[in-house]
C-alpha cells in the first residue's frame, strides 16, 4: 500500500513538472497533414497527445475486457460443472454404500469426465454395474477408468479381479491376476487373490508352485491363507495317494519350502498320504524321524494305525516317547493299539483304561469296548459303550472304572498281561 501511494506521489510530481515545462516554453507548433498545415500551441499539442494516449489505453482495456468475458464465462461454466461433478460423486458413493446400484451407477457416470477424480467415479460405477450382474458394462467402465489415469493399471486390475472372483468368473480372474503379477510380482494382495482363485479352481499343482512366494510375502500366517495352504497340501497329496504314487509324494514333499515342511499340519498331511498310498513302512520311518526330534501328537496317533513290519521295534519307540512325557494320553493310546496288534489284550486294556482316564476319546471308547467283548467282559464292554455314547452327546468325560471281577478272566486266544500303572 505504501509503495502504491509513493508511486502516485511521484507520478503526480512528474506530471506537474512536465506541465510547468510545457507552459514555460509554450510556443507555436505546426502539424502538416497532406497539403494542410495546422498551427497549435505546444500546450494544446501536449493535451492532444495525452488525450490520444488515454483514448488508446481505454480502447485496449475495453477490448481486453470484451475478449476476456468469454474466458470468464467458460471458467464459470467449468466451475459449475466441477461442482456438479463433485456433488454427483458424493451422492453416487452414498447410493453405492446403501446398495442402490442403478442410481449409483447413473450418478457416478453422469459427470465423470468433469470430475477431479474420474478414476473414483468409474471404479465406483463399475462396482455398481457388477452388483447388478452386468459384466460387460462393468468391464467397459473399468476400461474408461484406466483411460482416465494410465498410472492406475494395478488398482483397476485388482478391482476387476476381485469382482471377477466374487462372480465366480475364475478363468477371467486367473488371466487378470497373471497379468498383474507380471506387472507387479511383489504385490502381496495380487498374490493372495491369485492363491484364492487357484484354490477355487482346485489347481493344486500351480498353487503348490505359488506357496514359496506366499511364504516370502508372509501371507501364510493369516488364518484364511493357512486354510488355502492346508487345502493345497491335502488336495495334491490325496491325488497321488489315491494313485499309490509314493515317488511323486516324496518328490512333492521335498519340493516344499522348509518353513512349510516344519509345520505340524504339513507333516500330518504327508504321513496320512503315505498311509493312504499303502506305504506304511515309509510313513513309519517318517513319523519315527520326526517324533524322535519333536513330539507330534497327530503323528503319534497315526503311528498306532499303521501296519508295522516289526511290532517290537514300534513298541520300543512308543515306550521311549512315553518315557519322555509320562502319562501322556496320546502315547498311552498309541501303546494300547500297538499291544492290541500284538494280541497282548490285557496290556492293551490297561493302557486304554489309563489313557481314557487322562483324556476321553470317542474312538478309544469304541476300541476298548470291542476289545472287552473279545475278552469276554461283556458287562465292562457295555459300560464302556455307555460312557462313549454319553461323551459323544455331552462332551463331558467320566472316570472309567471297570468291574474288578472281570480282570481275572482269560480268553481262548491266549493269556494277557497287565501293564504297569502310571
């Protein structure tokens, strides 16, 4: 403000000095126009020049204002359209959230070209079209979304894959995600979506190849992806177990990343596959190797169901595991089953009884009841059946107490021994 006042004062002083000079040195001035000569005083000439300058300035200013009206009008129009576009985006997103798909699509596409964020408009409209089960319209809107922002290929592709997956368009989703993986191989969410698509397709071999990448991206720690991994292993190992292809089973196991092979669930799946493929000797060797290093209850449970070529060695292994953790119900049940295979029914009975009093188990109740029938202890067998049935219904364990009068009985198949009490 001070600068403006100072400039005005200087201009006023300069004008005053110029006027003084003109008046002080006023004299005749001649202007020749064609054959005519006009005589003017210097002051008059100065006033005419000044007037012409002012007229020129006013003319230029007027023309500039006239020409600028159109631009200002255009700016006002653009501003009005941008305001409408913003309002349409807000209302469209509200309608989309509330589930009014048709209204949402109309609002989001109506002023999308004027929107400050056309990508959001088209993505929201594509979602609305998807919810109306209009895949062709959805894909066209997604195409416009990419055209509105060339840097949004990944974002648009992920949205498209999500919608294709939810619509069970598995082949299309697979193709979309493979393309995204080529553009962004380290994108964790793209890999996660691809795993889900392969899971739904039951494409176990391709999914198995994807597991190492999922492991590197720390995706297998979530509950949903753990289920995907488990399903992959079960599906793939079951396939070759049914074919009795033990070589393929072993090759697949070696192919798995070490962090997956170290998981108890993976070990159990592999051991069960070997058992299903009738490779009990390989399953026995695997379980023995694992349990000698770290106790795995599910593997111990399977160990008691295998056909052992050398039952004495199997019993020795089971007794060694029991010694490391006395009174473990799984180890006790394992020894009960192994002794039953040896037809040492008295020892098996004692182990069953001790195991069930540690941890009730429906299958163990049934096995003991059947064993007691073989031994001729019908009353004890009926009692065991009742306890097992009540446990299945109520899920409440009861102490198993067999009638002592039954303990002295022998069976024709041979005498039985009694195991030590734990």
